[in-house]
C-alpha cells in the first residue's frame, strides 16, 4: 500500500541592517510509516524469494541553515553566503527478530558500517604464526585461510580465542563492531561574489564535513589486485603493497596495502582501511570583465563580457586518491556495485565571450 508520510518543521527567516545580513534556519522531521522495507528473513522451506511488504517505520530529522552578507562600498560590491545542512534517519520499527546487523535494526540509525579491528600487517611468517597461536579456538579460519607474511592480523575483541563474525546479530556480532557510518553529515557550501567597476569574480565551494566509507571487496580501484585478474586494477597508489627483500621492486614491510592476493581475505571491512570521505571542493570559479558602456556603444553593442571559468579545480580530502569523494559507492549493479567503475569528476577550464546587441 501507499506509505503515509508525516512532516513538521519550524523555521526562522531574518533580514537585518537593511537586508545586508540575511538568513534562514529550518528544523524538520519527516516520518515514513508502513514503508516498503527489506524483506524479512524466513525459513528456506518457503521455497521462493521472500516478498517485500509494508514493514518499516522510520524518521528523518535534520536542519538547514543559510546565512549571507552583502554590501557595497562605492564602486566595490561583495557578498558571501554560507549554507549548512544535516540529517539522520532512525529506524523506529522493523521485523528484525534476530537483530541481524546486515539489515534495519529498530532504535538505530541507518548507515552503520560493521567491521573488524585491525592489529596490523604481519611483517613475517613468524609474526603471523604467533598471532594465530594466540587464537587457540580457530585462529582466523572463519575469515580466510593460508595466512602468512603480508596478511592482516585481526583483533579478537570478544576474547573467545578466534576471529569471526559470530551469529552476525546485535547480541552476537563476534569480533565485529560499528566502525563508522556512511551517512553524509554536515553538507555545506560557500558562495563568494566580488565586483569592482567592470571586473567581477565568483567562486563556489562545497563539501561534506563527516562521512565514513568502507570500500567493499569488489572495489577494484581501491584494492587493486583483489577479486581476480579480470576485475583488478594497478594504479600508482597500489605500489605501496607489502613485499619482502627478494621482490624486484625492493622491500616494503611498512606498506599501506597487504600482499596482493586474488579473492583476498584481507579486504574484509576493517578499521585500517576505513576511509574518511569528508571533503571540500572548489566547484566553480569565474573571473570576468565587462567592457564599459561608452566603448561598447561605439561598437554598436549593448553589452560585452569576457570571462574565464573553471570547475572542480581544487579538492581537499583524506580519502584515498584512487577515488573521488563525490562518486564513492556509485556504479554497477548487484555484485558489480562499488567496483569503482564511475569516472571521477574532471577539471574543466573554459573561456567565454558574451555579447548582447
């Protein structure tokens, strides 16, 4: 059936100092009831795919803030505007009787990232053997096999003598825990405009203040040689992988990446490779000059302006340079999702001439 939606919000708009200082603030809450959510888990004796139903209630809460200042001093005019928005979605009700960590959990926010705690990369076979010996009840067999030098050592955070995902439920997540949240938070923008006589300048910055991102095992642009020879990449950052002294490229025991392995168990969601996907980007910058009317009228035109414009000129982020902060997690379907198949945004420079007769 249709999903009932209930909204309420409270807002404030203001204009002060002859509207040189303007702004608005809006707090909102949107409840979606009887939403069509993920199909609940049913016994395999059902014999077919579980149908989706109206089984979810959720609530999204957030705010939007805009504040700006503009003024003119003789021939010089300027303006700056700042926007900030944030929201989170909380699950109110969902039939997750087993409290599986891979679907909606009532009372918790969406976007949680579950993963293992990384101890580090074993620099020798002896170090890996010592780590596995400290896990007498199964080592890391539940995560992968043939562990050796250059592989990840995971922490046994529940102290049961092995590394595993347990029952993958909220009551028994094994050695997994919430290591981040993929929901973009504190999305902001800064718009600046300056003008003096015939010259004008503008720039627009946008960014996300907080976002975690864990590249899946299918993300070839992050993991490089991981899933198989036909779904692998070899970019410059991938050269910082673990290798011993007998490698043609030389020893690299303090590498960022583990040793390359196809279908690697090292690509588990984990704290070591959780990415900080917050960023700020100069989306657009433009400088122009409008020919004075006295000169343009002599040329038989009403207005003439020449300008230089640039897009995506600068980006500041701690995200791996193999990915673009605006396109992480996009691309593909099913098991092909998140392979990193989306091209990053390009830098664009353009020159233009605008003439009105």
